[in-house]
């Protein structure tokens, strides 16, 4: 059984742009199980966004807009007090993943849309809880869990796993197959290309087994 490993950050603009491609991939390869890992793009950042970063982000966001066709709001880029800390929304996704794992990707997408499309401040617990409520999740239960030490630790574990794997760019897609982890893509990649790569990885063990059997018969 192949399991897809998606390492991303809800405040990563290329991850936002990649969302439709990931959805298309999952629809195309319906048997894939998904493991969602938070990367921590700017986790624990405490500095207020300066003009240089705002200018750089505007450029990045325009590239993503051009590649994906998705809408962007620049509300946070016009503020003088915004701290681009991605730990809170990463922790929110981890919280949903730990509570109702099958809805983690749905919530991840909702946080992305709230930040990039709607211009909401997803570094704030109230906003993250509102998003959970918008998806008919128990707002109070989410908020309590999100603030817990257990979820903070689980989020740190995601970040540590990302670092151990040597991943510094998002989105990153890998597959677990035959006890091994295979890198499929790092960065924005069309669903068709991803599907072809995954199919090749899935066929490799069978091809190796067939080759071994052929050698044994000679």
C-alpha cells in the first residue's frame, strides 16, 4: 500500500497554489492514503514584518497567482504590526488531524483560503477556532485542544520530522512504499506529473521482483 506524505505549511503561498493540484492527484489516485505533516515555514517568528519582506512576499504571491489562478488578498501586507508566525496555524492543523484525522486536509485548505483569499489573520487563535466552527467542528473543543501542551508538542514533532528528512522547501510530496520513503516532488508540480511519478514508484518493486525471478530461472 502506497501512502502519500504531504509536507507543507498553511501560510506557504506555493502550498496554497498547489492545493488544486493535490486535490486532482487524490481524485486521480483514489487509493492513496494521506499523511499530512506540518513543515513550520516561519514557525516561532517574533519579528514584525518589515517593508523588505512585504515587497518580497508580494512578488512571490504574484508568481503563485500567475501559476495557479487562485485569488489573493493582501490585507496582512498593509499592516504595520503583522508577525508572520506560522506555528499557530500549523498547530491548528495538527489539532484537527489528531481529533478527526480524515478532515485535516479540509481544514488545512480552509486555513489557506482564510489567509490568502480572505485576508484573515490565521496567526490568531480566535480566527482558527472560527474556521473550525465554519466547518461544523466543535469550536470550544478545538480551542481547548489547540492551546494544550500536547498539541504544541505534537506540532514540534512535525517540525522535527521535517528537519530530520532534510526538507526546507514547501510543498514537498513523498510516498511511503515498501518500507521506504521516495521523494516525488519539491515545489509546485502538476497533478499529472505527480501521478506518473507515483505510478512508476509503485511499479518498481514489482519490476525488481520480476527481474529477480528471471535471474533465478537462468
